[in-house]
């Protein structure tokens, strides 16, 4: 009724706050906050996350935010974050602003600092003291003036810290050791610190008994003596001995780690479910064999640029890791068909298989995937020159794929894609770029058999024409994205067919000169935003 404010009169603060939590966009929340002063104050209390870039007066700005949004739980500060307003160069979030966060935001759980060039230890130390009871996650990346002093304060005060992510040239052992010894609840540790050595990792192994995820990037400095050679990695032995709850391990560009370190993890961390080994050139077959023998719960395995890993390693994984669901192989020259056959015979629950530039893998291995891995829904075979139509025919007969990428598999033609179209009606994503043998027949079959297709990449397919596109879009009405770069037999008529035939289309990638004026008028937002002039 006019003159009566029934909402503000009868609804308690708690109910209005609950309404705010269900709004799905910042614009909606901002609109509601303009209703009245009460709603503005309540909306501020409901904010749990702030993302901040540079501003003209950064410390004043951050102090204001900290005092207005008292219930904020996550703050992400990134000096490289794009902002809409013009910013004077050299204006950085500094110590006063971060100190204000520590003073007012007593519920802060997550702090992420990136490229904060004006921030020093003083600000982070005061925040650690102010948020000592609430802080659970800390990320520091490319903050040149933040050193071990900050981490020592975090270790001394933030006993509830569960996640630490560091990317810094200025951190040393002292800071990491302080957190490891002072934060017994630590579960996630990610380190990209060139000056942190094996000594810090040993402390992690003896102190962080709740650790579940460990990620080491470019971890090069290892302690050595007469008993432990530099390449052995005492740190991983300590982790394997102490961190019995470890489930996720990433080793990236750790050149001096060998099979011994991976074996220590395998024998000590039986609950391991995710393993990624990327560019660790001294880890070979023996290390991965130990994973297969000991880590029976493994569900995801990624091997990238591991030239020393051979077929025997994956054969052991196939025998021991029956719950494996995802396998990623990139540039592993020693892995061939025998390895894939072993995986498929033992890991019948495999759902995702991504292979790139593993030239030893051909039809034999992929045919085995089709025969045994009936749960497979995601298959990527990029740059696999030995894989042809026979492999995809087996996949189409045995699996119901939703995602398929066969980019640059030059032996694949119409027959293989037709088999996929007939056997995988739930396919939503398809990349067949640079397949010179692929033509309109495959497009027609895809149009008939894959009505759920949402994204297709056809770039550099020289035999596909406007006729094939017309067949494709006739039934693929859910298509949202179509990439047709460098298809010489696709004309402006074909582009118009895609745009007009797919009511859900959102993105068309094609040479700009192939877009007619009429198509631009009919679908200007799609073409003008996403069309590239080559």
C-alpha cells in the first residue's frame, strides 16, 4: 500500500542478507543497495570477496573498503588488474592499506597479492597480526619487497593457515620453514621460489603432517653431502615419510629430481590420487613403476616432456591403478601402443585421455581404448600422425564421446569422423582442424548424428565447402561456436548459413572479407566482436 514500507518494517536484517546471497551478479547487488541506507549497509555486510587493482590513491581506497566491508573473507589485490578509470603510473597498494585490512576485516580468510610493487613486509606483518585467528589462505606472487620476514610473522600468528602459494625470487628457506613449523593445519603448499632449497622441504615433511597438495615449480636447489647426492632430493624423502595424507603432487621443471625421489613418494604416500610430472628430465621408468605398484588410489596422471619414461612404466600403472580416470601424455617419445594397451586393459574406468605429440602411439593403442574403455567421454589426439580412421571407428563403436580433438592427425578422414557421428550422439565439442582428408560427407553425418554439438573447429580443412556447412547446421541447432579460418572453399554464403541456421550461435571465427554486409546486419554482434581481419 502507498505510504507503507512493509518490506523494511517487517523483514529482519537476516532475511534481507539471505536475499543478497542469492543475487547472481554484481550489478544486481549494486542495484539493490541503492534502495535505501539500510539496504546499502546490509549489502556491504553481505560482500565476501573483493578484487582490487591499482587506483589513484590506493591506500586511502583500501582503507575505505576495509572499513565498509567488514565481513569480507577473500581479498585479491593485483596491480596488473585492468581498471576502467585512468590510473596515474606508480600508484600502488601499500602498507597502510593492507594494515587497514588487518585492523578492520577480522573475518578475512583468503588473501591473494600479485604484482604489488609498493607493498613491503610492514603491511603484511600487520595484517597477519590483525587476522591471526581467521586467515586460512595466503598467496604471494611477484611482490618484490615481501621477504621471509612476512612469512615468519604468518608462521608465528596464523595458526589456522591451510593454504600457502608463493611465487618469488626473494623468499628463502627461513620463511617457508617458519610457516611449516608454525602452521600445523597446512594442507596446500605451492612453491615457485628459486632460492628455496631441499632444507625447507625437509621441514615440510616433518612438520606438515596434514599436507594434501604439494606443487613444486622450478625447484632446483637440493642439499647434498656424502650420503645424499644432489640429484636425490632429501626433501621428497621427508615428504614421503611424514606426509601420509598427501593426495596431489605436481613436479614441474625440477630437473635434478630422479626416480628415487618419486619412489619415496610412492612408498610413503599411498593415498596419492593426482600426479603431474612436467619437464623433470631425470625422472624415468623406474620412478613411475613405483607409483603403479604403490599408489592404488591414483585417479589422474599427467606426464609432460618426460623423455625417459617408457612403456614399462605405464604397464605397471595399468596393472596397479585400477581407479585411473584421466591420463595426459605430452611429448613422451618413449611411450607407444604397448603402454596404451596396458592402460586400457587395467584401467577400465578411464574417462579422459589426452595425448599430444606422442609419435609412438598409433591405431593399435587407440583401438584398444575403444574396445575396453567404455566410460571414455573425452579424447584428445593432437599431432598423433600414426592415428587414422581405424582408430576412430573403434572409438565410435565402443565409446560415447562428448569431447573429441583430433587436430593435425593427418591420416584421419571422412570414415573416422563418420564413425564418431554415428556412435557418439552426445558429442558437444569437436576439433578437426588441419585434416586435409576431411570433407562434406563427414559434415553431413555430424549434422545427422550429433544434435548436441556446441563447438566445432574446422580451420585449415581445405575440402569442406558451403554444402557441408549447410548439412552440419541443419540439425545442430545448439551450435554456439564455429571456427572456419583458412577454409578456402567456404564462402560468404557458407558463413551466412551458419549464422542464420544456428539460433544459439555466439561466436563465428572466419576471415573478415568472407562476411557479407547482409550477414553483418543480421548478426552484427556475433561477427563484429569475434571476426578477425586477416
